[in-house]
C-alpha cells in the first residue's frame, strides 16, 4: 500500500515534511512510526549529517540525512506494516554491493541517499573538508563528487 516505489528496498525510513514541520521532527516521527525506534531513548542516537537535493523523472525534492544508532535487538522493532514489509540486517559493505548489483530493486532516492552517506562517511574518516570554513555536517546541497580523471604524462621525449 506504499505510494512511492512499492515493493522496493529502502535503506532508510523517511517521509514528506509537513508544512511548519522541521526536518528533524519529521525524521524522529518517521523513525518512530515506521520502525518503532525512539530517538529520545538514551541508548539510541540520531545525528544530522547534511541536506541534499534529489531529482528523478517522478520526484524533485530536498532531503536531510540523519545517522541513527539503534542499540536494540531487531525483534524489538515495531514496523509499520503499511510502509515496511520486513527489516533485513546487512553490513554497509553488503548494502553497497547489493545496490550496485541490483539497483532497480531499491528506491531511487534511497539509493542516492545511501551513495551520499557512504561518501560522507568516507569524508569523515579521511577528515576531508569540503569547503574552506564549512564542515561537511553543516554544508547544504551535499552532492556526489565526480570520479577524478587521471592524466598521465609521457616524460620520455
């Protein structure tokens, strides 16, 4: 009964921000509604990472990505049956492999958000700063960087 991409895998809960509602309030609401996870529980944490644009042939929107650490067992999750069929436990590397092998099995916006999350996670690990004076956590319009092009010089001449 899901409106957007029914039957597709989605790496994260999410929803449409209502008029007058903040991204964070919406994220907390969707997390509790779809998964039964409370960000106010001291065992769980929710951290804002960045805002990003997304567009495809069906939708054009802005998203905000949060990193949630859930410390409870999977069987304690209370899923919203109208939105979630099942929860599958996977490592980040497995999710990355599966989304590359079967991209059409995933929601396009979820796949894009996952790509940005993995890039952002790598940026944090290598301590990459994106713009002078800005931390990546406060940067709006976070986007996928193009792959670098290598230029080789033949210096034997």
